[in-house]
C-alpha cells in the first residue's frame, strides 16, 4: 500500500496518532462477569448462535429417543405420555428455539459487517432479545425434566390443549413460554429492518445490497406480520385456560378452528421465515465458491420478495381436512402452487451460477449440493400435498413428517451448516477442518435421506403421526427401522461436527482467519471490535472483487469515520434507497439494563405459568423499571455536527421523520396493528360461525359510552399534536408547563377512553366467560388497555424527562416516538369502536 | 458523495416496491373473507362473480404499478427499484390469475 493520498478517498494518510487507540477504547469489550453487559451485535450474535446450536442438540436428542422407541413394533422404551412430551418438545424447540433464533442470530452477527456498519441501530434491543430468549428457552427445556412439558403437539390445537383436556400447567408452559419468545423475535426483527434500511455503507444503494441483506429485510418484515398472529392466538388460548373466556369452546359460541387459523397464519409464513435466510446464505456462498458474481441478482430479489408475500396466502393448506368450502381450499391450493415459482427462480439462479462458474468442492459446496437435492425433494412432495385430494390421503401420516423434514432440514439445516463452515473464518483464528467437514456433510446427507425417505413409504402405508408405538404385522417394521438407523447416522454426523468445533473454533474478533475463500462482500474486510477501521464507499455488489485495494484502504483509515467523531460508539446512518450519508448516530455502550430487564421479563412469564401471580407481577415491575432506566438514557439529543472525512460534515442524532427511532416505532406499530388485525379477524370469524351475533340475551353496549370514548380518543390525538407545537415553539418558560399538561392530558384521555369502553361492556351485562361474543369484545378492549398502559409509561418518561430538562427544542425524539405511538393508539381505539359497535347493527 | 436531507420520497420507496403484492394480499383477503361470509349466508351464486370482479380490479391496479415502475427514472437505484416493483406486480398478476381459476372450476360452497 502506498502512503500517497488518492484524491478520491475521504481521509488522508497518515492518520493522527491515538485515533485508532481511541476507537478501540470506545468499542472495548467488557471482561469477566461484565461480559453480560455487552450489547454489541457481533458479540450478541455469537452468544445467540451458540445458544441456538445448544437447543438444536437438545431437540435432536429428543428425536433420537423417539426414533429409538419406534425402531421396533410394540417397543416399551418410552410410554405414551412421555412420547407426547417428546414430540411436542422436539417440534417446539426446533422451530421456536432453534430455527428462527439461529437465522436471526446469523442476521445480527453478519449484517453489521456485511453492510459495513459499526453496529446496528438498537444494540440494547438485540441484547434484550437474546437474554430473554436464552433465559426463557432454558427454563422451557427444564419443564421436560419436571414432567410438566407441553404434550399437545407443537401446534397446540384446542380442545386437546385447552383446560378441559389438559388441566395441568403443561400447555401454559407452551403458551406463555413460547408466546414470550416470539416477542424476542420481534425485537430482533425491528433491529434488522432498521439496520438494513438505514445503516448501510455510503453508496450501498438498494441495487448494490448483498442478497443476504435483502433476505433479512424480507425475513424481518415477515416476522412483523406473522408473529403477532401467534401472539394473538396464544393470548386468547391462555385467556381461555386461565379465565374461562370461551374463544375455542363450541358450546359457548367459540370455535377450535379459530386457533388453527391464527396458528397457521403464523405457522406457514414461519416455514419461509426459516427458509429465506437460509436461501440468503446460499446466495452469498454460491458466488464465492463458483468464483463469479451471482447470476440473476434482480430475479432473486424479486423471488425473495415474492416468496415473502405469497407465503402468507398458504395457511389454510394445513387445514384442508377441516371442512372448509371447496373454493376457499382451492385458493390456497393455487397459492401453494404459485409460491413454487419464486422458490424455483432462486434454485435456477444458484444452479446457473454454479454451472457458469468453477465450483470448488469444498465443505460448504457439499452442503449446498446436499441442500439442492434434499430441498427439491421436499418441494416436490410439497406440491403433492398442495393438491387437496392427495392431502386428504396423506394428512396426519408419516408422509407429512417426511415432507416437512425434507423441507426444513434441506431448506434450513444444510444451508446453516454450509454457512457455519463458510463464515467461521470470520470469527475464529482457525477455520474448521475441510477433511472432517466433508465427512460431516456426507454423513448428514446419507442420514437424512435414510431417516426421512422411508417415512414417505410408512405414511403411504397408513402409519399415522404422533403414535408412540405400532403393532407388528402392518408392514411398517422395515421402513421404521431404516428411519431409526438414519437418525443415528445424522447424530454421528452432528457429533463429528461438534468435534470439529471443539478442535478448531477459536473465537477472535481481531485475529480471525480472514478471507480464506477470497469472497467479494464486505463482511470479509479486516475487522476489530469496532468492525471496520473506516467505513467504505461502496460502488459494486462485490466490492472486494471490484474495488481494488479496498481492504487495505479501509484498514488504513482512508474512508469515512476512521476514528470516533463523538467520543462514543457511533455509526453512519444513510438514506434507505441510495445510501447517502444522513447523520451520525451515537450508539449505547455496555450496560446492565438489557440483561436484567430480560431476566425479569422471562421470570415474570415463567412464574405466570405456575400461577405464581404476585411474584410474576413483581418481576414484571422490575423488568419495566429496567426498561425505563434504559429509556432514560436512550435519547441523548442532538450534538454538534462532526466531520467524517471528504469534507462531509454530518449532524449527530437527528430528530423527526428520518430518525432511526422513528423507523423503529413505525415497525413496532405495524406489529401492534397486525395483532389488532388478528383480533378483528377473530371477531369476524366468530361472527360467521355463530348464527346469532350478538347471541340472544347478550346486552348491547350503550352507544353513548362509545361516543364518549371516541371523543376522548380524538382529544388525545389533538393533545399530542398541540404538545409537539409547544415543544417546537421558541418561548420557553410558560410552554414547558403547557407541554407537560398536554402530555399528561393526552395519556389521561386515552386511558379514560378505554375505561369508558370497558364500562360500557360491563353495564350492558356482557361478561367475558358467558359467550365467545363477550370474550372477544373484552379481549379487544383488553388489548387496547394494554397498549394504553404502555403509552402511559412512555408519557410518564416524557413527563419526567421534561421535569429533568432532558427534553426541549430539537432534543425531542423521545416525545416524537411517544406521540406517534399515541396517535396509533387513538386510531386503533376508533377502529375497534367502529367495528364492534357498528357492525352487528349494520348486519342486523 | 454528498449528504442528503430528509426526503418524503424515500419513505414511499418500500411501499411502492411491494405495491403489487400488497394489491395481491388485499384481493386475497377480500375474496377469502367474502367467500366465507357468502357461504354461511347461502349466496354461493355471487361468489364466482365477485372473485372475477376482484381479480379484474386487482390486475388493473397492478398494470398501473407496472407502468409506473417501468417509467421510473433518476438514479441507478431508483431505476432498479422501479424495475423490481414492476416485476413484483407482474408476479402478483400471475398469482392472481392462478387463484382466480378455481372460480371457473370448483362449485363454490360445496364442502
């Protein structure tokens, strides 16, 4: 590298002494017990992926127990009750504690370096999400050893999972434990969406974004729209179990099918939520291994977006045997076939890239080839079960077990192994062994096919799912024995993989093995704890291939922000389409609040499962206290503009539409809105299954109360607006009092509105336990009350910040996000009133 | 490289990118919801008519999205965005046509 300064690079050499040391000091990782306080995404990503692998091993052991039991007919290794817990836990842990967190972990681990950000915009949120998942998930596992593990299947269908047929706490463990881990997935999704859109390196416009970033954007968007359905479903079922609100009890107007709709509205996109990031791994790995740029970048972006959306139109294909109208099933059958188009586009793009390049048969390449074979078989059997008449035959048989394992193992586990072998040199001093890796790949490939291909046959011969044993003489003996042998071959492969990890994985941020594959994307730039020394200007999709000397110039500090401009952790925020620098965002450093808030959130939910209500409330209060402490320090306000090089002076921490927190709040509102939409769906669904709606004898809530509530909501919205006006006006002393009154007034009006709504239901004589009609009305009001409660806390923080002089003039981000959320609460309240008060009237 | 100020256009970029599939989703949910209600109330004759009508409207809107996407100019990223938005709308049209076929093939409310 020469030390003459190229005119087009933003910062000259030599760099001032002490600049790098200062950068290292700011990003230094805490040691010892204070490791728990680290919030940096690359560190949290490592914890995350390690934890996910741990859960994978645990759930794998459960699978081995089941296969051991099914090896021979009439085997007595495991009794039926334990077997029910085993398959429920296996499915639940694999889906919720391994698959989604593992791909989310890869996202937070890889994205910052792939887009050359110092970090994603909400590091504490990621830390909170991780710790909540780690602690909650671990407690969830323990339930198995106490014989209180869930046992109603991973999709928890009522009435089997309801209070009547599962009176013990096992279903509660599932509903509260898993429901709460979904919250952690949503937190991660918010981080990823805002991170991908706003922290990309300058010049990395949408058309130059790595496919993995596209994929994670769509993935996170899918979480935002799918997971709330699951949260709504689990909340309703838990309300039914705890308080006898009959959402799913047919005698009182409920319907168990409502659960299936909510579950699968989440559950089908879930499959693609797992698959898309894995496909994203492949789109990064295949070009590197084939030594050429990806063929069909634009087609893949189209396919990823298409898959993300279309996968929401498939949920009923899990319900073909529930007696829906034929035409409704046909829509979903057609959509199930249509979604094969974008999946096919991706597969052909990878094959074309492999064919056009020179693929080296390395370990990741073997996993990629294994993926292509296994996933394609799973896809084909998927198109088979998309046909309604075939599905009627195959439903609830081992054919489905075979199909879903081909799709999930092919579509997610193989790509994940490819990804681990591929990216370990980025995080470890040594790469993993190519020799051992190839044996692992071969063992897994043989094992998976041996375990799951015979299951197609078992299923076609009529063997049902979820049976703990089967009688001799039905012809199922051979295929089951083969499946068991295959399962243990998989286990041998995984054990060998662990051996490889133990021998070769030596974590290191600064002295990693580096770009051993000679890849073209930014995650292979030389890194420290601060990610890259300087933040590059990107002009290509494969910058390390196309921009000569990029790695050396980045490391020498010749690009943007070669040190710390504000003396804090920070990153550059760029515009979402063209990735032009907009401002410098200061980022939080290590702190205890995410860890403690997460620990107490997990404790609160887990104590609720065993009905320890008072300790649960205490833990919840401590968790909220922790989050308040965290929020108190979150908005440090704008600072003087700083120079990042190349004559570019950027503001620090802006407020308003372009602020990262505004974007995060918008995503949160989308989540809240989807959850609300699911409750409205439940309302209309229950209406269609009940001939009388409202049921005969149910009182009608008085319209005058509803009118009062609506007026209060509108008043709240006006108060938020006025508050903003006062805050941005220039006279100071008197408006400060006015501002505080408006904030309190807005929160009070929203609260009064939801109270008025609740009172009107009660006065009309409606009781939630009497009928599904009452239950859903109270549920909608309770959700409005929940959001209002959150709003009260937010408004309280704004009020307190105003008293402490931590708000005013341009320093107002915490107010703006509160007001934005406040407006949403108003809109939701008005829609709820309109639907629940006007619709029955219109219908009758 | 220059810094850019706040822009309203940027906020609209993602909704535009996804517009075609948003139209698909709205049509899908509307048709699904209508069918459910219609079959409960015995209006099975209306179902195919409504499905086809909804599809025609959705395809027309997607045609507009395609035209707007192909017309989009400006930066390289802007043209890319337009092209992908048009392709997304085209994919949506395929899905919509596919999902309209049952109206001609299946007796609406038979179980």
